[in-house]
C-alpha cells in the first residue's frame, strides 16, 4: 500500500460503505448525463466542492489524484469548440474548423460537465479499500460471491503485475536485450507478462477452489458491511446535489435535455 493510500484510509470518508459512495456518484452523474448546460454543471461542481471538504484527503493528494481529469476536461472543450455545432457569430473558420458562439458555449458546458461527473467519482473512491468494496457488493447489494471475490482477487493482482513488469525490465536489461527496439521490447515484455499472468491465475483459482470459495453453500463473511446513517447521509447529499442542479437549470431556462426531440 502506498503512502497516499494509507492516508486515504485514515480519512473520514474511509469509514463509509463503498456502496454508498457508488450510489452517491451515480446520483450526481445521471442528471448531468441527461443535460448539457453550464448552469447545472456549475452548480453541481460548486456543491461538490463542499462535499470534497469531508472526503478526508489533503489538497496535495487531491491534485495528485485528479490531475488527469483537470487535463482531459479542457482538451475535450477545445475539441468541441473547434468542431462543435455552429451557432451565432462565427469567430474563426478554416476547413472543418468553425469557432462560433454556439460551439464556445457548448465547449464551456462540456468542460464543466466532465469535471462535475468525474471529480466526485475520483475523490470518493480514493478512500475505497478493495476488500471493503467486495464486502459491500457481496453483503449490501447481494451480488454473487463468486463474481465479487474473483474480481477482488484480480484487483489485488494489479500490484504484482507492476512488480513483475519491473522485474522483467531489469532482467532483460541485465541480459543486454533492452538497449534498443523500444516497440519490440514492449511487445516481448507484454507477451511474457501475459503468460506469467495466466499461470498465476490458474494457480490462484485452484487455491481458491481448494479453500471452498466455489462451494454451493451460503457464504459467511469475515467482516460485516454496515449501511447506517453515515451512508444514508452521503446518498442524500448526492441526491441533493442533483436536485439543486436540476432546479437551478430549469429555473434559469438553461436546461437542455439531450435525449429530447431535435
């Protein structure tokens, strides 16, 4: 476990059932997916900023975790501004590029929309431990234990895959076969890692079956996943953010239902 993950586990949000985080993220995202306007996205993003204060992570970790979102959102906006739907006054035009008032407004709404949808998912799930997530999915949502535990085992192997990749790279470098041909080296290492992963997966499935993970009986859990008032408060917070964003967009006339008639 890395230092960032250790700090995240000590935060206030780490004690909340991961299922509640999943539901809250979905409640925030669904209304924003159905509309494309700046008002609803801006209101949701502002309210999410208040929610982030209770996530239990510092600003340094916040930027370290969310920088891909802050990078992807403006890039998406630039694409929409250049190739989006033309409307109003045209500011720049060249071949397929048409920058107009309509495309700029659409680009701004898209940037805010991406931030409002992606940031809560990243921030809330920073504090999620894979084992806690498996407990929540198996006990709270009643998903099949075989699927949940198999996914947990696979997720736990991600760290080993990274270690294996570094070991393969060092071994090839020691043998003098990693000095040239970057693409060829990458393909060779990827194939070697695939073979190693298949062998490890076969051994892991055999070990899990030997310990009774596939037995056709009711499974018991080592830790109980609770869904109490903290979880309900987070779910209600997600629903409140969506409701306020929708009301604000409708009241200002900015609501733009993207699934409606053209």
